[in-house]
């Protein structure tokens, strides 16, 4: 043997090697991208469900379970009113409720009021909703921390 030199390639073409197409899929970049997307969604998902910040009062009543997601009206400490997460005025409340609910009087509506706001302000909002013909209006509160874990 002359030094172990083996000439690879196609005879008659100057010894250049012919490339064979690779038939395997490299999934490593795909897995890397998917893991990054998973981390992004895990970080941002809790931020999407925050809503309007309000300091709710606490109660020992049991939690309600319902299949249909209710509409939520929030009354903040500064008197601002929100339908879901959209700021509205008192005059806009009833027309928007009717438009969003499709004039369904049996739709459940929750009213969240900051505990530092006057009781009369929350009752005015509930009165507006009730006068519009909605029959299933309820107040929301938080469970006390000592009984939140025990049932």
C-alpha cells in the first residue's frame, strides 16, 4: 500500500466527491424553538387573566360553579366602572350590558366592588343592572385566608 491513500469519488471526474442528499430530519432546532415558546407562554399566561385590580372584601360563603362564564362588572375604589375589562360610564352600562348579553335576562352578572368604596355606590350599579331586566345579579367577595384551604 502506498501510504493508505484511497481515492474516493467518481472515476473520470477529477476525483471530486459526489454529495448524497441527507434523508434525515434534524429535530434539535425544532425542539429548541418549541421549548422557548413553551416558556414564553408559561410566563405570559398568568398575566393575561389579571383583569382590573380591586381589593375585594372577604366572606365565608361557598364558591359558585357555573358552566357559562358570567359577565363581571367592577367598581374600583376611585368610582370607576368596568364591564369585563373595559372602562365605561354609568350611562353606558345598561346599553352595553344589553348589547353584550343579547338581552338575555337569565345571564349571570357578577358585581365586584372594592371594599373601601361606599356601599351605596355598589348598590347604585346593582340597581342599574336590575332595572335593565337582569335577574341573576350577585356580589363577589374573597374567602378569608384561614378558611381558603379547608372545606
